[in-house]
């Protein structure tokens, strides 16, 4: 046990800056959301917001379950799902850094050469993950309490976020034992977080509102998501800790299973074996672009599958949304006020919201493609690649081309799936071509994110992952909560997502699309220039 604690302290020392940013960022988001809701929404405004959300599956899918009109209940409704996703990503990345990544870099082999059990590094990572999520729960609760919310509800709300993070830490540990490489394990673990959000969204969108439109009971799919279990704690109304105990128990089972598997597998091995590649490259394969494609086609396939599911949800739930809201005059009046002169119906609004999420998936796929550069550099593979008569600019350019293709492929997949689903169901007023175009309209803004990641890799490679994904998180927060937080328009405009047209509800803005494209191209050119002016780093 002493060895586990000491290894955990070493891991915490390595990650103290990254973990502090995650914890403070999530807690600060809860604090400012609470302050904004308390300052900008009176009793009548909160009641109107909750009644509209309870009647709109699009709101339920994106935000979660309304549970009353109190300030705390509205805050939890507005922000819980997003903070739970952040907690899940924090935990999965933490576990992968100290399991598969350390094995690939040879650190685990060095630790294994000392007289410690082979399961000690994994046990230390799980212990660190538990402590980090405990600190996160306390920080989130403190943020809510500092905004004036009830102390008991704040504690339960913080525990809900921490319990979700703890669950995903255990799940990531199992994935790390099962998959053969850090890339595949990292992608699969992040995919689990996205799948949990998606399943929770489906269960909530199919939920049943009460007669007063102030509370919604989730449908059964929400039970399949740890995020859905967390929101069942209803911290500011019922304060039920039982769902959180279920999450903690499930996390404990997953952690124990990961330790058992690790005790039986060899270093670098996995439950699922990776096939051997060809002895020699074929014609046309000896290029940076071809190599990048071979290394990242599996992660890209995973992103496209996620986009396919998201598009299928838009097509499959479209008729449900239309039927559930048929004859709802108050919601029709609200749409008319928000979008004067628009002919969009509620199905188009729902589709627009989901295609906006597809834009986020597309940006994520592009960022992951670019950050592969940093992984190759840290693992020493870049030195071997650049030993041949090829320039660093071509090395980076190949990754940027693949990132652009990834962004486009993910967006097109989501749009095509949504168009087919809506076409088969006959729901919505937009044509299939318009739906596909609406998805592709997010490509220029989404492409800015991998370009920013490439600039960080070119200038400060050790910060590539932190700042690359951090800019995506900032873009999401500004896009999703900028209006709620009362931020100035110029601050909100920092997010590229603010410059994506919300088609088919809005018309396509060619000027903004050209501006985002120009920024992406200029940033890509600058990154290829800057990477030539620094040394490779470990």
C-alpha cells in the first residue's frame, strides 16, 4: 500500500497543473452559472424557461431534466450535463496518461523493474482519480454554495459531478486493459463519455413532463447512462444520494476488474490483440499523408460512427418531437418571438441543435488528428520519420490535411444520417440536401480548432493537448453559456462556434464561412512555418 501511495503522489506531481486547471475550470463554471441564473432570472422568467424546456425535447436532449423552478434546480438543469461530461473526460484522460501512455513511453517498464507489485501503478492511478474527483466534488459544491445556493443541495450536486467522474475513471481503467494501444484506448474511453451523454439525451428527450410543466421524468434509456443516474439525485429538490451510491459501487466494480486483468496480462499486451501490419509499404504508401491515414483511420471511424448515431437520433426523434408538440401554441408563439419571420418548425429546431453538436464532434476529430503529432514526437517516432528526406512542414501539413478531411467526414456523416432519417419519417420542413448543407456549414468554424492545436504544437508542444482541448472547452462554454453569463458580444465571438449558421433555422452566411476558412488557412500556414524553427522535444 505504501508503494501505491508513493506512486500516486508522483503521478499527482506530474499532473498537478493540468488537474488544477480541470478542477478550477469546472468549479468556476458552476459558480458563474449560479450567479448568472440568480441575477438574470426572476421567478416568472425561471417558470417560463422551465415550462418551455419541459415541452421541448430539443432542450431536454441538450440540457437534461427540469426539476422545479427554484434557482438551484434551474442551475442544475442548465449546467449539470456539461460539467458531468467534463468530469468524465478529465478522469478518462488521467487514467490513460498513467496507464497506456506510460506503457508506450517505457515508464511503466522502469517502475516494474523495482520491487513493487505489477498492479501498483494502476492502483495508484485509481487512487489518484478517486482523490481528484473527491476534490472536484468539494470544489463544485463550494462554487454553488458561494453563489448562495443551499448547502445540502450544493453538496449533493457536487457529489453528482464527482460520482460521474469516478465512474468514468473505473471504465477507462477497464478500457486501458482491453485495447492494444493508447490511441485506441483513449478514443474508446472518450467515446464512452460521449455515448453516455447521447443515451442520457435520448432518455430525457423521451421523458414525460408533469401537468404543470415544471418537472420531467426520464424514459428508461436514461438508466443506461451514468450521467442519467447522476441527475436522478435531484440535489435541490429531493436530494437523493442513492443514485450516487449506485455510481460509486459501479466504479468500484470496474476498478477491481481492471486490477484483476492487469495482474494477468503482460506489459504492453491487451485483452484484444492488434493485428500485425505488412512487412513493407506498398506503392504510394511511403508518404506522410498515407502514414497519417493508416494510423488514424480507426479513430476517425469511431468519430464517424458517433456522428452517424447523432444524425440517426435527429432523424429518429424528429417525428416524436413533432407529435409531442403538435398544438402547443405557447411554444409556437415562443419560436415566433425568438425567430421572427422564420418558417422553421420545432423539428427543424431540434435538428439544428443536434447538428450543432455534430460540429463539436467534427472539431474534436480534427483536434485528435493534429495532436497525434505531439504523441509521435514524445514517443520518439518523429525522429525516425524526419530522418528521411522529408521536411517538418510536410509532416505537419499531412496531419492538417487529414484533420480537414476528418472534420468534413464527421459533419457529412451526421448530416447524411439526419437527412435519411427525416426523409424516411417525413418529419420536418427541410429537404435532405438542406440538412446535409446545414451539417457542412459547421465545417469552417470546426476547422479552426485543429489549426489552433497545430499552432500550439508548433510553438509549445508540451502544452499541445492542454491548450488544444482547452480551446475547444472555452469555445463550447462561450457558445453554450455566453448569453446566460451576460458576456459581451466580442467575448462570445471568440468562439468559432458563434460564427456557424444555425441552418436550417437560419440562412447560410457566406461571409462568416469565408472568414473562418481564411483564419484556418492562415493559421495552418503559420503553423507549418513555425514548426521549422524549433527543435524536437521529448
